[in-house]
C-alpha cells in the first residue's frame, strides 16, 4: 500500500492527527462537564483524566501499580503520582503494598470508589453516545477497528 499523505496534499491542521487530538479534547471536556453537573460527583471534582485511572482499576484483570497505569494510558510518572494523590485524598482509591515485594505498591478502588464508578461509567457512555450521534453501530465498530489498527501500527 502506498503512503496516504504526501508533501503537496498534507495539511497538519486538517489531518488525522489533529482531528484525533481535537476529538480527544472535546471528549475530555464533555466528560468534565458531565461529572461537574452530576449531583453525586460534583462535590468530588472528579475529572475525565481521573476517571480514566479509576476505570483502569475498576475494569482490571490483575492488580495494577502506578507504573502499570502509566504504560496503559501514556501518562508521565509525575502526573500519575499527582492524580493518584488527589484520588486518594478524595477517598476513591488507596495504595496497598504488595506482600511479596514491599517495593511494589498496588492501587485499588475504595468502597466509595467502587460505589461511584458505575455512575461515572454511565455518564461516560452517555457522553460518548452524544459524540457518536448519527453513527450506526457498524460505523462505530469500523471506527474502533481503524483506531485499533493505528495503535498497532504505532
């Protein structure tokens, strides 16, 4: 297969990279607004970025550390530590030392975090559905397939 972009036709401000970035920013902003408007979440000031961390823990198949989360969602360690500190201070997650290797600290949702996660997930789903309005299920699956291929190419 040939190259998609060439020097004559490539416009960075209109290309796939820019569009992906704009969609990501709009999605995060819409999630921030949905969480801020919810009566159960507004007092906690939970952000979309924090929700991504909570979702990673809620949907995990195994115990996760901050480093595991950094790799999974491409956050730098400093930003991850600050977010974990904020989520811990809000009572939504806790750090737990690994009994086999005390150097390793795993993260887990608290009871309060597990209680609020379904509401955050529901708001996230509604926000995504709003952004995908007009798409068929088949088109959404196709888009997911395209984005997955881009990630595999990366």
